[in-house]
C-alpha cells in the first residue's frame, strides 16, 4: 500500500514538473516573437483602412524583419503606420505587404515562407514632401477558404480589382510576380471578372 502511495505521489510530482516545463516553454516561445506596434502615429508613412476582422501586420516590399512597419488593428479606420527604422526617408512607390498576425507569429523565424502568399498587398506611395492623406483600403472580401493565384507576365505593375475599375482592390502584382491571396469570402466572385489596371506614378507625386 505504501509503495502504491509513493508511486502515486511521484507521478503527481512528475505531472506538475511537466506542466511547469510546458508553461515555461510556451512563455519562451511567445517572448521570442517581437511585439507588434499597433499604435496609430502622428508622424506616419501611410494611412490604412482595415475592412476585415483580422489584426494584420504590414511590411514594406517583402516580409522581412528589417522591413516591418507595424500592426493594423481589425476594423481600423485611417490607421497611421509609423515611419520605421529609416524605411521612409525619400519619396517612393512600394508594395505594402500585409499578413495576418497569426501567420506572422507562426512564421516569425522564417518570414520568407510568406513571400508568395500575402493576406493582401497594396501598391502604395510615400511622398516625403506631403501629408500622405491618401487612405489605402484592405478589402473586406479577402479571408476565405480558397485561394486566387495570379502570375503577371504583362510587363507592367498592375492591380487586381473586383468588378472593374471602380471595384475593391484585391491586391497588387508587380511585373513578373506570382502572388496567391486567400479567396474573397463572396462566393459570387467566381462569376465576376477582375480587372488589371496600370498605375501612373506621376499622378501620385
């Protein structure tokens, strides 16, 4: 009886130690992921409207730690992304590469795995000599279960829009790029014809 009781106590002690070890491991893993700046800044680079229910993370050009701009809260309106780490010193056009917060955390040690599968990407322009009042919208149609893959062989940088020139922007595809987005939630998208349009940088200066 004493041996059984002793074995039971040892088993309980082992279980407690295992739980403590797992908790410490989880906390260490969380600590390894850099915190995300979700603040809206007065001294900002570009403004974004998030029409989705997801917390998002924005990069300049590609998903790399050195290109991290900041977070975009779910349903945020006129959210002002920070001028981060010298990324915005001169006037320039660039791709706003956006991923879900969950995907950012899962791939924190290998962000390049997200290169061809952004949640959204938007053609943007930063003007060092203006207030950058343009608001870039993240489509509410993104975030479905399927995917859209577009390979741009046109020789131009283009946007993919829904239903024509005045439709919601689904994403930006640079020349020679292959991009995959999560499929729009609206199933009727399958019966609609997206439009590729050219961007005139001169009009944005």
